[in-house]
């Protein structure tokens, strides 16, 4: 299990866990809103690097803009992930 806390977007705090919440194993990621400023994010393990980057950005966008439509979040996350991956960004363990 890996936990990361990030701050930004007007003081939002998200706690990110690598590994899916029970009952959501088919999802790539999941975000639960715990309050206006606090979110809990689960990222599925064993995705390839690009999928994992896309999923992390996707869930962070939900935190930053909870009211946004799923289609917009998905398309934006994939666009950003593609650009970062093309530019050479990779996860370092
Ligand atoms: Zn989503």
C-alpha cells in the first residue's frame, strides 16, 4: 500500500492509496469525497505505466473539479497522460 497526500487547488487534500477499495476491483480508480476539501483516492495496482498515469490524473481531476462531467474528466485525463507520456514522464519507484 502506498499513500500520497497532495495539496493544491484551493487547499484540497487527497489521500491516494495504491490498491483498490474492496468491491471495486474492476475499476481503474475511485475517488470518494469525504468533505469539501478532503478526498480519498484508490488507484488499481498492476496497471501499465500509461494507464496508471491516466488513472491518477483522472482521479485528481475529480478532486479538483468534483462537479465536472465524467466524459470531460476522462477525455482531459487521457489527453494530459498522453502528452506527459509522450514527453517521457514515467513513474519511479
Ligand atoms: Zn471518473
